[in-house]
C-alpha cells in the first residue's frame, strides 16, 4: 500500500483531495492540517510515496511559505511531492521545482488533472525506488560516513545528518564504491537521470554535494576532482 500525506489547512479541500487520491489503486492517505502535524507525520510514519502540500498553511504570516519548509524535509527520501497553491505568484512554481517537487498545481484544482498527476507522481516514486543505491553495509562506508538512523537512505558525516537530494545521494554512493578510485564522468552522468551530463554539468552537481557536506563540517575535503577524468572520494590512511 502506497502512503500519501496530504498537507492542506482547508479541511474541506483536504477531504476532497483525499477522496481523489483514493481513486488511485493501492493508496492510503494520512491527513495533516498544519505544518506541525505534517512534520510529526514525516518523522513518525515512515517514508511516504507522495506528499501533496499547500504552500501556505494557516493565516499566521510565519506560515506563508511553510509548505516549502516541509518540502526541504524530503531531502534524502524517495518521497515525491506535489505542491498546490492559490497564491498568485508565478515564481512559486519555479521555486517548487528547484526544491525537487515533482509538479506544481494552482488552485482551483481540476479533479481529473489532479488524479492524473498523482498517478504520474506515484510512478515516479516507484522509479526512484528502483534507482536508489543498493544498501551498503556500515562497515563498507568510508571513515566518517554512516547511515542516518532517522532517515531512510540518508547519510551522516561525523554523526551529523547531511541533507542530500536523491540525485546527490546516488552520486555519493557512486563515489564510495569503492573510495580512493576515480569515478569517470560517464559513470557519474548515469546517476543524474538527465539528457545533459557534460563534465560542466557534473561539476555543478558535485559542487552541490560538497556544499552539503561542508554545511556540517567546514573542513570536509574527501571529494576531489581528477581533471579530465572524473571525481574520487579520498580516504586518508
């Protein structure tokens, strides 16, 4: 059964969205009506296949963009997100996609279009599960890198969680299998799931990966580039 989290402060609309999601086979729905209850669900209910989340959750000005806060919590999880909003701001759609959202739907919501996008999003979730890196035994991780006990598929560096996207997670697993070996551009490019995987594109992604590790350890220097060849995860003796 594929679990779907609906985060919408309008209770009537939340119930409507629940009914539409349940039209899709093999789904169950958990409802949240504010950011706090949604955060609790994300922490305690395991990995969701899909999260449908409104941008604005409540009348408090501090909650104007709280849906994006929830979206950021999905980093490292194979959870697909659909963002919905009635706010008249074209930039919201672009910002949603930049935060790894699968799609953005403006209100009022077209029921048939919504169900179709839910089906596509759940198919994407299944694709993510097929594409995630295989489980790695803790002993196989390089020194300093461990599995995050609180987030499925997540990683920690020196016990601190590293908030990697699914693409970044695949890149890291590619680099550490095995460490101290140069991973070529073609192998790294296959982790991106994009048409363009030039060395410049890969460099941009690797800069993002490094940045996530530096966020938790300013002295992080395990990822190194090999000009003209690729990248390597260096383990010092």
